[in-house]
C-alpha cells in the first residue's frame, strides 16, 4: 500500500492508477484497509476468516472500537516510516498468528502478537464501552489469553490427517453451530 497522508493524496494516487489501467475501480485495490466511498465507510479485510458468526461480530466490535479510539485519542501521528516493517509484521501475523513476533519500526523492540493484541484491547476498552461493544472486547481478550486461533485449528486438522474436503465440511459444521 503506497503511503498517502490525506484524502487529496489518495485521490491523486487513485487517478494515476486508473489512468494507467492498473485498476478500474476502488475494489481493485486489494489493501487490508481501504476507503469505500459508495458506502461512506472504511473496509477492513480480516486476516483470519472467522469461523463463527460470534467471532465475526466480535471482530467488527474491535474494528469499531479501534476506529473510535484512533479518532478520539489520536495516540500517534501516522508517518510514512510506520510502513517500513509492514510486510514483515504482516507475514508474521499471517504465518504464525498470535505467536507471531512484531517488530517496532522505531525502537526495534520485538513482542508477540498476542501481547500486542492484549495491549490494543486494553487501549480500546473505554471506546468499546461507549459504543456498547465491550462484550466483543471481553470475548476477544479471553480468546487471546486462552491461545489458539482458527488458522491454527485448520492446520492441526490437516496435520492430523484430515482432508481438504473434510476441512470444508468441518468449517460448515462450525459455522452452522453444530
């Protein structure tokens, strides 16, 4: 994701990409977070596809609480340097889940994603309360402390001899609440 610091820069980037036919619409920007002008919202791609409706709702609560916290508290000013380790940290999160190790671009400090997530949950709790999303934050906090995630469960299923067809069937059963 190229660095842009405001809407005007984003609009310029979008025009350039459209002009070069790299993209036809904003939906062609496969970013983790992107604006959705048609709805007046921001879209967030969830890295670990939720296997239950409850988890999807809890993730939505976290996203809303995080957005509220960022808008009201302004805990930092985004800078281009923030993205220097973005791909590395994203790989750690995608590959290792909560056991991934994130590196702070400014200090070089390394911490487990689980610990960083717990810190984020603590930071957004007041915002979640204001939005009525505190139960989502509490559920996610419990899940992080308990350990494990849906990606890990999928890998374990296959490692234990499960087939891809069996994995899809298991996912359908979980989603259906069976």
